C-alpha cells in the first residue's frame, strides 16, 4: 500500500509538507501543492478517509450544491469547481438542489453537516439563519448570494458590469431598438430582490441605456419564467407574431439566447442580419451554434479559484473570525457571428 511517506519521497518534500499539501493548507505554495498532488496521482495514493477523519477531524471532502446540473452553465461550472477542489488534494460531492427549499435543507442537513469539511452553495430559497443552523458551523461559500446582509463568504458573477457590457456592445454596432429577455423591469420594485441575479443584470442594462441616452420603457424588458431554450423560443414566436420590431436583443443567459435565436429562425427572422444577439455566461455550446453566439463570458477558472480558495482558508483557519468576504469573478465580452455586421 502506498503511504504518505512514499508520496513525500516522490515529490521530494518532507512527509509533513506532503500531508499539509494534500489537505489544502494555504501555507503551502501552489507549486509545491501541485507537485505533491501529481506525485499522489502517479502513485495512485488514496488516503484512508476514516483514519484521516479520526486524526484531523476532517474528511477531505468539499460539498458543492448547485441549482441545476442538467443545464450547460451550472454543469460546466460544477466541473470546473471539481477540478479546483481536486487540485487542493480534496474530493468533491456535487449535488443538485433544483431550486427547492426542501432539497436545499436536506443537502445541508444530511450531507454538508455530516460528511463535508465545507460547502460551495448556490442559494435559492433558504435563509442565512437556516443555513447557519443546518451547516453546524462548518464554513460555506455562496455563489451569487442574493441576501441583503451577507453572512457568508461569496463569489458573484459580474451581473451588472457584464449586462452593461452586453448592451453597450449592441449599441456600438448600431442597434437602437434593443430588447432584453429574462426579466421584467418590475422585478426591481421589490427591495427583497435588490441583489438577485435578475436585478443585477437589469441594473446593468439600465446603465447602458441611460449612458447612451437610448429610450426604453417597460416593454423593453421581457420576463422569462424559466431561463431555458424552450421558454425563449416561445417568447421569440410571440414577439414576431405580434409584429414587435427590434434590431438587437440581449438575453440574460446563453441558454435563453440560443432558444431565442432558434425561435426567430422559426419565423424567418435571422441573426445577425435582422437582429443582433448577445448572451451571458459563455457556455461551450455558444461557440458551436450557427451563427456562433456573442456572449459575456464568465471566467469559470477564476470563479472556481476564488470560491475554493476562500473556502480552504476558512477550513484551515477555523479560529479566524473574519467578516464575510465578497469577490467577483472575472469576465470578458466574446464577440462572435451573432453580432457581427
């Protein structure tokens, strides 16, 4: 059986360094950690989970709870998080909440509090107070935390800045009758929605319209009950059948954009000739569509590095009573065929 000493010898470090590196201790340099992890993989080293838990009080497992695993963006994000967790010598348990409070409670109560050293969580229906109680004091990092008063570390996607970038791009290529697919303007009327993904992206759109002094009203913003291709396809049908005129569209996710583009084609309205189109997320499928999709691409590697890094700091320094931190993942505009004229 391969031991920790064997891994240390292969990596040419001390046994203690190898042990710390595989536990994700932040005091170990990234280059050293990578060398130890590579040595462990080469030797097929597997830590005895029960023994390690008894010695350290830690399982070496990180929980990841995401709203939907059967959609491109959350699926690709989960895969990136898993790779980053593995790079710290930890293992990931990834589960789907289906935006169900019942599922969220069950995952936090039965998995996170009992099996995991910490959790990366995409909150939907559960409150901060409930999360505190259910995680039994274990650290947690939230993705796109919608709460008004953050109680946990969080990593946000660049909702406002990204949406502004998308609409400004449409304006820069000459679009003047722009519509936004994903949320109605009335969403912003409820103070409880102030930090939700929909509101943050709406805010970015408004900034772009106002900076460009471009007219807009409630009809500019079209709600989508579900952010999926079928919903967007139906919206496209309804808009064209009603005689609605527009020369550019920003969809709040790439999945919406791909469905919307298909719906337009069903009615012989074509992108980008008749209307330019921009999405948000940067899913791989957008680069394969015809035409390929211009998108505001979230840097998933950066999101994963920030999420897992913050969580590992909390795990390795449980006595540190730091205020909740909030970071934002990097993003960039990827211009493709759907907005090239």
